[in-house]
C-alpha cells in the first residue's frame, strides 16, 4: 500500500461536522418557544418533551398510544406524543400542558377541572386537559355522550369521568345538557 492511500489529509474530521452523526435537524415551536434541534430519527415527541426539554407535565403512561396520558396539541390537533417521531413534525407547533396556563392565569379548562374536581391522582390530567382543548376546538362534541365518546382515548384509572365531562361541558357553556 502506498503512503498516500493511508493519508488522512482529505478527511474533514469531526470539527467540520455540521451536526452529530445519525441526527436530523428539526425545528419546532413548543409552547411558543422556537427550538432548533438535532435529533436521532427514533426519538418520539414524548421522549423529546420529557427527557430532553424537561417538560414533564406530559406523562408517559402505556407508551403504546392506548391511555392518552401523553396527549399534546400539534398544530392545534390532539396527538399521542408517544406514537409520533419528533423528526416527522419538523416545522410544527406543539402545545403541552405547560403552554396552556400558568398559576394565577389558568386556562379555562384547568380552572374547570379544579372547580369540578375532575382529577384524583392527577396523572392523566395533563393529557385529559390537552385532549379536551382539542375536542372543543374540533367542535364535534355537543352533548355529554359525544364528549364522553370523543374523550374515550384518555383513560382515568381513578374513574373521574363524570367530573371530567362536567368540566368540559362547563367550558363549552353546556353544562347539564344531555
């Protein structure tokens, strides 16, 4: 072998790498804040939020899209964050429970959940509230039965379903309508 064949003079090396090897550039707006990220293609939105951005309000329940604990809003639409790869959301706007309201300035659904005692242990509450925000924006639910059906992807182990429906109906201005 010649000496030229072993030369590394043309190797740009790691100093010139534009991003870590095996990652893809992703731009997301999360709770109104722009993020330019380099992510491995297998990172879920849930893991990005919880483990990399430390937004732990979004909960990891089943990690299979069956419980709704990880529900967030992506471009205003309800989404199970455990089922979506973050790189597929490039350019999207994500809203988590942390982006809906703050102490002293609660989102109307957060206030209604408190008023109607719509949570017990509270583990599912962030997903329930994000899902309810999406449900109201969609405009598909008008009755208690429709609210219950549209919220059926969000499980509550404590069984606060009646109070959750009451809170949602209250915000919709239709409490008590059957």
